[in-house]
């Protein structure tokens, strides 16, 4: 399973090169190892592959509206590259792969101010409750 990537806009905007590297070099390394070991690979993608979509909700057939040079381009393009590399290994080397696009989740170690929707909602609900 390859779930490595900064997901908070606050984080990936501070480290755009590392964000791009984990989804490019990291994915390439994971897929190369899976090929050698004949392992199955599950990669975690995100709705950001659609960029700033013109269609809501996005069907699987929608290709998106991505600004490659915009401030979020490092994250959006990293995830798009990761998906393309994953499919290339599947098609060329017959590596068994799966891609999951995870939308809007929340976990116990997320910061309430990390720039994502669900932590913001939870933080606002907490403030209102007090």
C-alpha cells in the first residue's frame, strides 16, 4: 500500500518539491519493487486529480480541469502522475494494481487547522458547542 503524501494544503504548499517526489519517485520505487516481488499494489489518490472541476460530482470518466502551474499544481499533478505511473506498470509489466480516490476523510491525528474541509467543519462545530 502506498499512501505516502502530504495531504494538507498548508503542508504541501510549504514543500512542493517533496510532494512531487513522493508521488513520482516514491511511486516508481514501490511499483518497481512490486514488479520484482510479484506483489499487488494499492495506491491512494484523491479527488484533486480532477483539479478545480467543472462537473459535480465527478464521474470516473471525467478527466478534470487542472492548473499545472497554479499554487496547488504540485499536489494535483503529483497525484495525476502517480495514477498514470501505476497504470503504466499495470499495462506494461502486468503488475496487479489498484487505485483508490479518497475524498474528504477525518482521522484522530489531523490538525483542525490543516486547511482541509472536514477538520475545519469539526473545529467549527467544536467552537459552536462550547
